[in-house]
C-alpha cells in the first residue's frame, strides 16, 4: 500500500508524518527541532522512540536522518503551507512556479513561508521522482465573500498591497466539518456549522454548505481569539501608544502581542491550558482570569460567525484545547445563553466519546460536538489525488 510522507517545516523545525491515506493509519511520525544550531535534534516518536543529536543540521540533513530510520513505500510527498495569498484556492502539484509564488507570499507570513520553501526544496532533492503537493491553510477560506474578508481601509490597500483577511487552520476546519456531517448522518452541503480550532493557535469558522463564509484569523494568524501567546483582537492604535509610552520599538511591540501575550500574558504563568486549569483549581486567580477571558472572547466570536449563517446546525470543538478541555467547552457554552445550549456534564467530561462526540443533551436547542482533527490525514489525502496509482 502506497504511503504519503507529510512534511510541515518551520524556520528551525521539521515535523513529519508517514501515513496511509486510505485508512488513515500513521506508520511513523516525529519532529526535528533547533535546526541550524549546535543543539539540533531529531526525534522519531513512531514506530519506536528514537532521538538523535545532529549539530547544525539543515532541513535536508534532518530528512536524511529521518529517512534512514523509517520504512515504507512512499509514493508522494505532501507539504503543509501556511499562506497561499490569493494565488491558491486549492491544493496543487509542486513545480518551480508554485515554489516561486509561495516565496512571493512571504511578506504575508515571514515566519512560515520561507521555511516552507526550504522544506519543499530539501524534500524535492530527496524524492526527485515523486509527486509533491502543497496544501494551504488559507485555501479553504478563499470562498469567503468580500464583506467578510475586506478591511475598512482605503481600497488600494487591498488592490495594491493585498491587505485582507485570509484565515488559517483551513485544513482542520474543513476536516472536522466533514467528520461532523458523518456523525450527524447528513450531507455536509445541507449543514450550517461553526467550527472552533482551539490550541496554542485558535480560530473559528462559519461553514455554510461545506464552504467557509467567515473566519476569525485575518491577514496574519494574530487576529481574532485569545491564544496561547497571541493577544488576538486589540485596538489598532495599540502599537503606536505603546511605542510612545514605553519606548519599545514597533518590532518589540509586535513580538509582545505575538509571543508574550494571550493566555501566557494574562496568567503570567503558562500558555498551556492544562497548566492553567490545574492552577485555577488551586486558587490561582490570574490563571482563572485567563481561562475566563479565553472562553468569553470565543463565545463573542461564535455569535459573530452566526451572521454568515441562516441557522446553527452544530457547534464543533476541535484542536488540543477544544478536544481535551471540558472546562473550556462548558464555560464557553455558558456564555452562549442566547442560543440556550444545554450541556450534558457527564458527556462533556468524557469529551463526547460515548455519544459520537455530542456534549449537549438530546433536547438541547443547539448541538455541540467534539470532533478530533487530523490535518496530516487531510494533507495525505489531498496529495494522494495527484498520485496516479492512488487516484485511479
């Protein structure tokens, strides 16, 4: 059975998954970190745990180490790409022009797209005869109408500078919407859903008849919800105010709202929801405040997403927090009293597993589901469409 090698590159990291696109089984996975430094390391987590010190390793060196310790008939390579700008509305087969366009979107994702290009080039050298496919976080949201994706700026900022809402987590929102439709026993094309990908990065999405009509992340992944270290929505004048008041540079303020804010900034303790929940239960007031703010902001965005829908057939929680934090789900739903959700505490505490993901009562006016995401499987299946042996 042919396997797909899924690659997700950061500037100093390379996450990989070897997966069967037909049954979704993961054959191998792992992560290379701190690439380009003396502390570079490769961790293989499956099929057996292995760790290798690879000082100053490049992305290509990391691939060499990984491929020497995993087995399987690799027939295609799938690449997760954060930003496709307006160039890409769907997954495409890699060629030199595609790589050039991904690179040209680097101004929109300076921390991600240059690293993706490095990963693509390294993988193409290792697998020169295999099809390489790029799958974009932004592509799913290209169906948004202009009223949802434009900012109220001079129109030339859009036409000349491509300033608009792009949205992210598209593969996750798309996947869990499809899985929710299966759980509900209804065609996705008949459903109006609000999906919530909640993790260190978080976003909501209004999905109407299988298409994205609005999402909370914007030009960059900073906009929208409170996240692990990102502030989410703030006043646009904040940067200038803080540079004048504190003497910080614009870059320093930008770094603060991206890396020192969110759950970490509010709590002063951690960006990990599990740590905060434990601390809050022990009386840590700022941890409790961080959780409360996270849930309140999420509830506000859920109601905002409803403007794009005629009804809400289901609210879907996914991502590390969405799938595993009962307190976040319960508190968020408590702020949605307008929708009158009735939480089944027992099902919620079991993350919906006994009831096909359902965490609300059978007579709740709105259905809430927990649906585990699998972005790697989405990428693998998208890639498989371009592999003749698998697509036939």
